[in-house]
């Protein structure tokens, strides 16, 4: 509960700063403009949250990657870049690419 309250306060501060900056870009004249801006900002926040959370979640490649099928030491083939499809749009993902010479 306290964690959500602290997050809510941070979001309120950030949104107030964003709205102050947006005033120079032109007014949000009606509810449709406001809702469009809400969706745009929500999607940007969700995407950036996904980018940073996935980067923290993706483990760095160890020196000797092991095959998940047989346990044999595999060989590192570089990184694979791809887009992860989420409910809020695509999020870039970088993963280690390996190959098992035994399998």
C-alpha cells in the first residue's frame, strides 16, 4: 500500500511537469485531445517500463552457457535482437544466442 502511494505521488509530480512543458506545444482543447494525450503517455510509459524491466530480467551470458536439453557446454553465437509483442505494443529485447554442438 505504501509502495503504491509513493509511486502515485511520483507519477503526479511527473505528470505535472509534463503538462507544464506541454503548454508550449499548444492547448489540449477538448476531451478527445486530453484522452489522446493520456493514451500516448500511457503507452510510452508502459513501453519504457518494459524495456527497462526486460533489460534487468535478461541474464548476461555466462562464460560457459549450458544447453537446457543435455547440459553440455554450448557455444556463444552473439546476440539476437527481436521485438516482444505486449498488450501495450512492441518492446525491444536483446537475448544471448547460443548453440549446442552436441544436440
